[in-house]
C-alpha cells in the first residue's frame, strides 16, 4: 500500500491546522491580563474569554487547513 502525494498534503494540512488552532488558543488564554490592561477593560468574564478563545482557535485552524489544501 502506497500513500499518494495528495493524501500526504491532506494530512499535513489537517495537522498544521490543528497546530495553529492550538497555538492560537493558548495565545488567547494567556494574554487575557494584557488585553484587560491595554484596552482598559475592568474585568472580562472568564467564560466569555474561554469560549471566545476556543471559537477563534477552531475557526483559525480550519481556515489555515483549507488554505493549505
């Protein structure tokens, strides 16, 4: 059984999209204090920030994977 180039490109695009989404998620999670200080927000709701970070990470990962295909 041989793996075609197209299948390798597809796997690479999916894995890269997952990696980018993962990195975006951690960027969003760990920069909450910086965002509050920079934009002058008193306190951002943790649940809103968490689910917003997940949404942005998933969408970014999907877009990057589609761009690489």
